[in-house]
C-alpha cells in the first residue's frame, strides 16, 4: 500500500475524530510510563556535562527513576543553577529527536544563555501510525502526570526557579495535565493545541486550560477559510487545532488562518506554522507586538468557507507580544476582556519574504524552518548527550558515574546490578 493511500486513511481518520457530528469519544486508558519510556534531554549552561539525557530506564535495568531521581541527579550535574528552566515537548508522530525541538532549544539558549532547556521525549507513546492517534492522545495522561511530579519536586527543592513549559498540539494538552498535577508551573505555552478528540466539551478535563499555570498563552494558526485557502471546503476537516480561546491570553495571527498552501490535503502544514512563528519570535523581539484584539468565540466545528467567527478587530490601549517575549508586554488580569489578540497578515508577509528564512526538513512532520546560512547552522546544531545511568545500570568508569552512585546510596535507591 502506497504512502499516499496510508496518508489518506490517516487524514480521514483524524477528520472523523474532529468532526462535531462524531459521537463523544473518551480517551483510551494510557500506557504505563514503563512502556512509554519518556526521557529528559537536559541542556544547561551550568551543567557538567552541559548536555545529558536522563532516560526513564535502560536496557540494562528495568528499574525506573522517580521524580526525585530526575531532579536530584540533574541537580548533581549542575542543571538547576539558573533562574529559569524551560521544558519543551512534542506532539503526535514525533519524538525527542524531532528537529524543531532542537531548533527551538538552540534559539532559546542563544537568546537567554542563563536558561536550562529540557526536551521531553515521549516517542514511545506518541510516535505511532495515524490509526493509533487516540492511544497517543490517551498517553498524555500518564506522561503529563509523570512530568507534573518532576516539576513539583523541582519547585519544592528549588523554589527560586521559574518553570515554563512549551508544547505543540498534543504536547500542549500534555502540559495541561502536568499543570493540574503539580501547580508548579509559572508559564505554559500551547502552540496549536490539538483538536481531534478535544473539540467542544470532549475530554475537556484533559486538555490545556487557563488555570494550568500562573500564565497560559496560546497561539492559534490552523484555521481555514476561502480567504486563505479558496478550496479548503473540500477537506472533511479543515483544521487540526482548537480555535476557541483557552488561555490567559490567546493569539490569532491572521485570524488564526495561516495555511501556506492552496491544497486542502496539505492543511497539516499550517498546524506546524505556529511552531515556526514561535521560533522566529525568539530571535526577533518586538516583531509580534500588537494592540489589536478580536471579539467573539470561534466556531468549535469545521470552519465554513468564507466565514470567520472571530471577525471584529478592536484597537486597545495596551500592547501584547506573541511568542517568546510575551512577558515583556501586556498580560490580562482575570477580569480583563482583552484576551484574544490579533496579528496582522502584513507582519506575517514580512516574515515569509525575509532573506534569512528558509526551511529545515519540511513537510508536515513538525521539522520547521528558521534562519539561513551561518545563523541557521548554529541553531540546528545538535549536541551529543551523555546518558546518565540509572541506579540499576552497570557502572561505567568516570567521576560522573561515581557521583550518581553516591546519590543513589544517599537517597536509598537499590544498587542491585551495578557491580
């Protein structure tokens, strides 16, 4: 069976999951963490080494780290001697090696060198065929709880840290679960939170919500109308992300309609455009400032061609900034009605015409684009990480390993199988 046929089946499957006429579907029970095997790749300017991976467990040991293990061992390597920690996680059909994670990580480390960036890989629960999307969606419950426990322990031991999570699509909802689990998050950024199985009232207790962190900001870029893609009505579903407001502050670049294609079968590309915009925002402070807001709530179902449900643009007396530098601008208070901000298409056109913007990877796999030439090479550089052994692993020579073993003994973890 060709990849085009497989893609078509997957496209129809996701379309049925998002269609409002599809009956309410509960998320399946999640796989256990021991099966998903998530990992943390930690990049820290104060780390020794500056990059290392903490796996849930390894082939040498079935034992798993608990939340204290992750925080204590990473702290022993100097990862938390910074003012801010940023956790970044991916979506469906992705894993910890997905290129855009590393592009964003390197951009952040350039923009704010005194930041520790942690890439949360859960490919064992997310990198699966289209037909298993529902299972991947269910897995955010176990991975989100696991990550929430880590954030909770991190905040308990290092209360000075500003903890921020950035997630795309299903990754945004995963951070919502983590936020409700721990309440340790200072900020959560949801980039195009996934719509299939989460539309309207579906599984609302699992998806990203306004109270999951002290500050929740959301970027919506996956809408579709005849103004942006004239034949988008052909698709059974014409957006893969939620359009209704769900954060402390929500941003709608171009009314949330950023389709870079004229083909209705390529709408997945607009679902990665939000990641692209966020990465660009890191390196271009002030680019996405706006004092324009939208009024009304988006239609939770498929968008009707030629119609928009967020249409009224209103100039306000405050300026918000979409993306990385959000906290430099206006942040709504709980009773404030100025929460849905609009980014003009003119700004987006300037981006698409920049000479230093190009694509890295390509397609709808989330491997998005960024700068050209020397700057691009710096941003996409992937550092080899040292895998820190679990307490049950075979010991390796070296001071780092001895330090880990000492921590294991101090905190009473089993040393079975080390020697």
